[in-house]
């Protein structure tokens, strides 16, 4: 596997040079190498921009282009993107978000009764259904070292609206507890430790699609 950069590099260099090489060198399962998908990334701030990741034929190509036609887009500030990759910010949410940029990383599998991959990239099998949705889910981790940290996901193609459809907030302490396996995401949600504002419908729709895709994948591998 290609060695991860020891210190932060500009997004353009990371996405267009390091990431495709790391994907090619990663020890991915055969099923992952058969995946064909397109994902978007939009970073705001100095060095930011829009990129499209295309995975096809066991290779990844990344280009600076409009992400408007992609079914799923990661939306973040450059500072928060660097924060989860090089500073460990965001707790369990940051670790899940970082899996998109670390080929070979294994996100936690979605299981019935849980909230699935909080902050992580979608199961490729779910993308076709996610494309039918339209909205932005934002996740905020508050009170951590370095200040609040956030990542958002645009579901479905089209422009990114100025305000999220739904926002999920939790403390850095609880995000770290989830990362250690001491706090279950669904329990945190049900007890109010994950605070939801906005339209909860899109969150439930995304979770349902993710869980159905994971269940179908599991039954297909049985």
C-alpha cells in the first residue's frame, strides 16, 4: 500500500496524484475491484475546489470537474478535511469520513438496528437508490481540540444548497466514545446525545437504503 503523506499536502496533489496511486497499490478484495462508481468531493477554502472520483475496472481516476451529476458528494472545508486526515479530529465520524480518502480502509458495516456508517462513504450498492434522493446531511462534532469539526453529504445530483436539509450534532467526547466502541450510535441518537435539526426524513431514508444494500450484499456473499 502506498505510504500515507506524513504531513498535509494540497488537495489537488492528494486527490489527483497520491490517491489514484494508493488505490492501485491497495490490497483490495476482488469484489471491491469490480465496483464501478462515481463520487464527488467539494472542499471550501484555500486550495479547495470540486473533484469527481471514478472507480472502474479496478482503477481510480480523479479529475477536477463539476460534481453536479454525482449521486453522492462529500462537502467539507479544507481545514476540516485536513483535520480528519492528519489531526484525528471528528472522533468516530472523522475516522469514517477519512475512509473515502484512505484506500483499503474498512468502514464499519451497517447492521439492523444501528445507524450504520455514520460519516462514512456509502456502500456502492446503495448509490443507485441514493441518486433518487435530494438533500444535504451535515454532521457536526462540537467541543473538540481545534474547535468544532464538520462534514456534509449531498445526496443525489444537482447543485449544493446553501443550508443543509438536516444537521446531526454530537460532542467530541461522545464521538470519541463511539470510536472506542463504548457508545452505540443508535443508543446515542435515541437518548438525545445526537441532536438532529431540520428534516429527519432524509436521514432515515439514507439509513434505510444503506441497511438494505448491506443486507443484500451479506445475503449474496452467504
